[in-house]
């Protein structure tokens, strides 16, 4: 089952993978993703690793607490989905589009 398995090559592959993963995280810090809610009256921005970095609120929303809360929740959920999609896309790019779990 493990015939021809070169442990040294596997170790090097793991090292390369860790280096690429670190590079990907560093690049992700510079990616800015923005989601809008309420017709653009509220914007939430996050970097590629999921840190919320900015929230812009139109002044007219400050008088409508209920709508403001809903828009914040909506925009936060949207931007976090965008972050996850970006991470998946980067990971697939790093693996060359190959599925490591495909046993065929």
C-alpha cells in the first residue's frame, strides 16, 4: 500500500504547502470585500481573513433603529459569505483546482 512512498518528498510538500498557506493569508489581509444593505444606505467591509474593517451608515438610518439593526445583520452576513467564498477560491487556486479528496 505504501510502496514507493518517499517520506522526504512528502515532508517537502508539506513545507511548501505551509509556505503557500502563509502567503495566501498575507495576501488575504489586503483583499477588501464590501457588502451593502438598504439600497446602499449601509456598507460593511471586511478583509479577506474575515476582520471587519469598516462600517458606513447613512445618517438617515440613525433615526430608525430597527431597520439599522436588520441592515447591519444582513450586510455582515453577506460580507462574511464573501470572505468564505474568497477563501475557498484561493484554496482551490493554491491546489491548482485539484480536489485532494478525489480518490480516482
